[in-house]
C-alpha cells in the first residue's frame, strides 16, 4: 500500500468510515503480529496482543498525528511493556527453549516455523532496542529512516544499534554452532 | 572508525535488500570485508526467512471486535457543545440568536418595569404583562395577577396626576376593569374564596381612598371622572361586604363534610348590578 493510499485510509477512518477502519486493521494486523511474534513466547499471546493493539488504535485514532506506522508500533511497544509487567514473564521469555513446545510440535516438519523459532530464541538474548531494530529492519523491511521515526531515535543511533544488534545475533548463532 | 562501519553496513543492507550480491558488496569495501561478511550473511538469511502469518480466524475475530468498538463509541462519539457548534455553525448562530433574544427580552422587561405611560418602554411593560398573564395557567393566579395589574395602573395614574394635575382616564378605566376581571376571572376553590374576597376588598378600599385623596388636587373636569370611579368603588365595596358576610355565614354553618378531596367546590362571582366601570 502506498503512503498516499494509507494516508487516505487514515483520514477516512478518522471520519468514522468503517470500511477504511477495517482495511487499516487488516493492513496493520500482519505487521504488528510479526513484530510481536518475535518478542513473546507463543502464538496465542502474539495474536491476543495484536488484537489489543488494533482495538487501542481504533479507540485513539482520532487523536493520531504524524506517521501512522510509527504511532501503531509505539502502541504495540507500550502494550508489550504492559504485557511483560502484567505477567512478569521477561525471565520466561528469555528462556524460550522451554516454551511453546506444543505449538512447534504441532507443526513438526515445518522448516519455516523452525527457522522462525530459532530466530525468536536468539533474539531473546538481545536488548529490547536491538530486538526492535532487527525485527523492524529484517522482518518488517523498514528503512533506517522509518525505524528512527518509529523508535523516536536519530538515524545515527539506529545505524549503531543495527550494527551492534546484528553482531550480537551473529554471536548467538555462532555459539550454537 | 566505528561510525564508518555502521554507515557502510547500513548502505550494504539497503543494497542487499535491493538484490545486490554479497560478494560485490564486499569487494566495494575490502577494508571491512571480514567484519561485514558474517553480518551480511545473517541479514540475507533473515531477509529470506518466511514471515510469520497470523491466522485468518484471528484477524476476523479482531475485525469483529473492532466493529463492536466502532458501534459502541467511535461512530457516534460523544460530542461536546463545542464540537456540535464546530460542525454545525448554523446551529451555533440559531442558539446564539435565541440566547440574545432571551437576554434582550429579560433586559427590556426589567428596564420597562418602572416605565410610565408615554415612555418608550411602556408598550414593552404592557406586553410583558400580557405574556405573564398568558403563561399563567392557574385561574386563581390569573385573578391575583389582575389585581396586581389594577394596582399598577393606579400607581401610574397617580404619577401622572402628580406631574400634570389631570387624570388619565384610560389608566383609571384600566384599573377598574382589571379589578372587575380579577373577580370574574374564573372559578376559585371554596377554601381560597374568602381570602381572595378579602384581598379584593382591601384593594378596592385602597383604590377608593387613594382616589378620594387625589380628588382635591385635580382640576374640575378630572374631578367629575374621579367621582364616578369613587362611586363605582363604593358600590363594589358594599357588594363585597355583602358577599363576604354570606360566605362567612355559609362557612360557619357548614357541618364538616365527609372528605371528598377530588370534589372541591368552586366559586364564581359577577359584580352586582351597577358595578360596571364604564
């Protein structure tokens, strides 16, 4: 979807156009889901949190200003923080090897899912900011400038974060080998 | 140095995403090739990693939730007065107009309360009295209002006579008519009949005495008019005494009836013969 189309949808949704609102939710659901997928322990949590992001965004859409993508990911990030605080699961998430076995067992033989799980496990050893940069850059495919906008940091800081995050992630893969 | 590798990595990542081969990129930056190679390799793997897909069922569930949320509040947001006026400027104008009208009417009626015949605001005073009368629905209150108007006309007439030494016959006539209409206004309940007659008698006596006091200070032609009015008040006084006596006797002889709260008696009178004020 082009920026022009996206901005048009946002304007219509703000005016109460249900169709535009539905389209926006569908568009961002996948993006937010992928962002959260690599940060929580199981698919159900990722789906529930994504729904929560959509609902919170719909409620607050009238007051949205600036980049819609940055705004949505900020909501997702806030909801994730609340989620960790609520469940005190940060430690559990850091040890993702032991969790969600049922989900992966169910998809035994699905190579994609195994690779995704592996990345999920490695990411857990990175800082929150490094995780954000990796997911936004390589999973979501955002440019450095867009990531800077989403995370509210200067582009230089994002480049530095990106370098350190990639190096740290590579170390995790090397450790495994 | 550190900044340089971060910038080079960023450029390489963009090119990698665009489809440039890793080897070509490494050849461009031979000094950093060793450091860049594993990072670009990892980046390429991640770029090629299939993206997690949410279940369609969950997306639909969320859309239903969003729909419910929309129907709850988003579609019809609670609007503040400011918002309503912001979106409907016509309504703002109409409301402001109504407020301005109410304010003007209240101001004018307050200012006109003490006006005298001939004043610019006097017609507003009369109009306000009419509106008050129309907006009063209880016949007893209407009768009270008639008495108030009658007293008001007397005061106005006194003011004019003090200034000019003549009698305003229209005001005098209006005073007498309002008092007459007060009695004929409508039905008055049994329990309020005697107090109302007493009040009417007091007003009538006061008007008669005031006219008598006024008589020496006016010219001869006005005196003739005053005499007729005083005579009318006198006749009314006698008639009222008679009626009040009858009411008093009737009340004292009446054995307390069985309570019938919904059948309260009503009284209505007409001035006796010769009590007209023409």
